[in-house]
């Protein structure tokens, strides 16, 4: 299935395949591959592959190259038997360019004409029978929203599948574009039988799988025949539009667009207004941000509570042993760390799909492009960056709609600097610890202002880092911001539901594996230490328990803290203490920095263990705050001063302490290079800002 972007292709794909879909990546690239099973009238199941949207057969973006390679038979995983070409009836002239190129590939084609209702609203009348004669291929009007025409499309696909060749006549005389060069190419590659595919082999043979001898032979043929790719391509497009204009005159009656202003145009007068448009945009983004927080909060709490009860039940069921601890604190904790993200991922992508479905997403990109471009990003970067206020994991996944490789990579690299919800528990406890509960003018909370300042700081630094990094990333990919503003439409709730399910599935299947492995490694580092040290801890606990049998609960908490202190993670905390001391941190904070690499919110749990605060306390946060408040260094100075608190908040704001994010960046970029660069630069940034803050405020 192919078509222009915003032609209704994905909607038709969802309508034909329903829930029988699976999502993956095309081999070697991060472009999403959607395929599903479609039932034909005769009972035959056929696999339908939804290729990325493209405007022509001359690719510029990575996703266009993916579609192009499939259509040219260069993808080993997808070999097209038939092409369903989705064309937008309300923009027929533009869609017919790509359509005409597909027809000349000589693969069997069925044209699915979408947006017929919008075309009718514009006052456009299309002679379907005449259009079918002109194109020499079946043309079926469809409406994926109400299912109209889907039965006829399935029946036509079944009939056309039995043929082996495409339309009998070329759309234009392709042979005349470069007759000598095409003839020589056919001699070199006898399997290429038709002139238009031969033309593409001449233009893009360097990107196709050929032997060195074949590549040299094609280069020689081009030189000998004087083949000029740019001139040939320009001549082809002119000839195609000349024929398309004739078809439009013969088969389409259009009303003067100025005479009929449709609802979308009227709404755009407000929504993309040079002043009101930005205010409405801020309101929409605020609602999106708040919705992800508020709607996801309840299911996330349920998951947290459910895994807490499951962990307690399993712990009570199993005997005390290393493997039981591995299951409870390693495996179950790791799975919980994966599953807890699912509500945010589903809700975020559901809301983004809602904005896309209604047509407003394109307006967001349009409005923000000017600001984003100044720092090396793209108008389409704004949604991932705003989404990262909730969680960087789904935000990075949503950066896929940025076509330009460099801008997409920049967006991925700076998105984790936006302050996500996982940082909130850390900020909350540290602000309560070092910022006084005061109000300016009796109204504005100082603690609230500090929280807002942290969010603004993260956003500003993200923009500055994007501006700096654009000069170091040497990807030479031209930036095009070609954006079609689609018509406003009612959302398709079924489509939104399918997208939410598929994104959750991708996250669990792909990123979940890496998260689980790292969780188990962190469990091992936190649970084990040098045998001699651990034996001393156990002996000391046994002696203390024998001396004070009535104080078992408190001794168990102290024992857990001592075990963590003498574990490999604890030793690492002591080992890095000289490095973090200039930031105002002690070894206990060092352990928290290490253990919270799994997820930032682990900081609170680690501190609760280190300061012997039980999970069964009535108010863990309050108890922990009081113990941290009274914590002192060996010289008697307080650990958590204003300088230390601000330094620690800045460290958690800027550091990459989220293995889930690293896992998803690796998945999206296809290499460990960029996650490691991200880890390095964010850690350095966090250290520098924390050092400055502590040294200035100390």
C-alpha cells in the first residue's frame, strides 16, 4: 500500500487489516514497518504492507528510500505482488504524479480514491469511469471511516492479484526520455524489461545491490550515451504533468476554490493566526501535558500498588535465599519498571494520534517551525520535546515523524533534558528539604517557583544544546520543511485505540528487554559485595540481634543499610566520593546516584534504605525528610544545605539517569554510539552545573 502523506493511506490500512497487525522496523533502518492480514472475498488471507508516505519516486528522506527500495525490488523482506495506491480525490492533480510513476513500474495496481466526501464539499466532480480509462487500471472510491467501498476494493484486489503485469500502456513515453541509455541498461541487466524501471536503475544504481562489474558497466553506458540524470528527471516530470493536465480536463470538474471556502479554511483563520494561533497552541500543549500527568496517574498507581502486593506475596511465598531475592528485587522490580511506563506511553500516543487525526498536529509543526529552526531543530520537534515533560521514552519514539536525519537525531539527543515526571519525586523531597515554605506577597509559593524554574532551566538548556550540537553532527541531509495542512476531521477512536496498543507492544517487546537486563545487573551490584565484608555485616547483625531480640525491626533496617553500604554499589559510592565531594555530596548520595541510574525516582527508595526508613511507615517521605534533615558529615556539618540541595536538583535535572531512555535511543538510532554520547554529555553537563551551583551557594 502506497500513497502521498495525508492521503488516508494509514486509515485504509487499519480498516482493511483491523487488529491483525504487527509493527517492526525495516531491516537496517529505524523506519517503522506496519503489516497486517487482509481477508479477501474468496476466503484468502493476504499480507498487506503499509509503506511510508511519499510524494514521488525520487526519494529524499530515509522513509522515502525505504518505500522506493521496496517498489524497485531491492528489499529482501517485501516483494510486492500488487500495489494498492491511495490517492486523495480532493488533491487529485498532485496525487496523480506519484500515481503515474507507480503505473509505469508495470506492477499490478489498484487505485483507491480516498477523500471523496471532501472532494464533494469542495464542489469537485470526478468522472470515475473516465479516470479509470485514462489510467488503464481499476479506480475504486473508498471511505475508511464508514467502510464505504472496502468490499469492492477487496474484490478488485482479488481479481487483479491473478494478473502478473501492470497497465498495458505507459503513462508517458518513457523510452523517449533517454532511448540510448535505456537500451544499454537493458543489455547489462536483462531482468529489467520496462523503460521506466530502467530509467531508475540508471539514476540510482549506486544505491542498488549490483556487482562491481555491473556498476562499472552502467557508469560506462551513462558516459557513452551522454546520460544526464537531472535533465532526464526534469523532462519526465514536465511530460507527466502535461498528461495529468489533460486527464484533469477530461475527467474532473472543479469549482473556483475562492468561491467555496470550506470549514477547514475558516478554522485555520483562527488556529494559525499570527497571534491567537500561538495562544491556542500553548493552551493545547498545556492540556496535553496535564492530561498525560493526570490521566496516567491512576493506572500507574494501580500498577505500582499491584506490583507492590505481588512482590510482598511472592516474597512471603518463597524461602529466604539468593534466588528468591533475585526474583523479588531483580526480576519483578525490573518488570514493574517496564510495565509502569505503559499508561503514559498509551495515553501520550493516544492524544498525539487524536491531534494527528483531527489535523491539528500539522498546525503545531507549522507554528513552531520558525523558533525550532533557529536552534537547528524542526517544527516537528516540538511534540517530542513537550511530550518529554511526561516521559522521554514515548517522546523519543514519537520523533519518528521528523524526516530529516540530523534534526531527528538532535531532537532525540536533547529531549531527555526536558524535566520528566520521574524527576518529580526527587525534586519534591529536595525542595521540601532545603527551600523554606514561604509565600511572596502572601500568594506565590517559593517552593512552587523553584519547581517551575527547574522545568524552565531544562527547556532552555535543551534548546541551547541543540544549537551547539548542530555544528558537531556532520550528517549532510538537506532540511526540507514541506508540510501539507490536512483538512480538519472527526477523530477515529478505533484508529486511536489501535495506535495505543501497538506503541505499548513495541515498547514492551523492544525496550523492555534491555531495561530488564540492566535491572538484574543493578540488583546484583546492590545485593552482593566482597565475601569478607558481607560476612562481617552478617556476623555483626547476628550479634546485635542476640543482644536486642526485641528490637528486630529496627535492626533489620540497619542491617539492610549496612548490606547496601558494603555491596559493590556501596563500594562504588565510596569510591566516587572524592569525585562528587566538590558537588557537596557524601558517599550515601553517591550510592543513590548509582542505583538511580535504573530510574531517577529510585533516589527516594535508596535514601529510605540508607537512612533506615521502612516502607511500612505511615509517612515515608516525612520520616525520610526528618532523617535527611538531621544527617551530618563526620565534622558535624549538615549534609543537606541549600547549596547541596540545589546542586543535587540540577544534577538530577540534567543527568541521563534512565536506562529506559538509553534503551529506546539505542533502538531508535540502531547503535550504542548515540546513547553513549548522550550519557557522556548529559553527565558532564550535570556535573558542571552542579559544581557551579554548590561552589557559588556554599
